[in-house]
C-alpha cells in the first residue's frame, strides 16, 4: 500500500514557502495553563475603560 504522506523534499519546501506567512507561534502559558501566542498576556486587559468609573 502506498503511503499517504508525501516524501518529496521539493514538495515539502514548496509548501513551507507557500504557507510560511500563516504560521503561528504557540506556547504553553504558565499564567493561565493554556496554549496561545506568546504576546497574548503582554497587553493589559481591563474590563472597564480607564476614563469611565466602574459601577458597583
């Protein structure tokens, strides 16, 4: 039976060149325990606008 996995190195290189800009870096986060891009927790997350006071 023939393998379904292509083993042609030229085809592999061509696919990497074609879709290289679509690759995402995913890391395991020690803060939340999930997998996501590393810059996710670099931005400050707030539930309210800084100018508008929070209502109790």
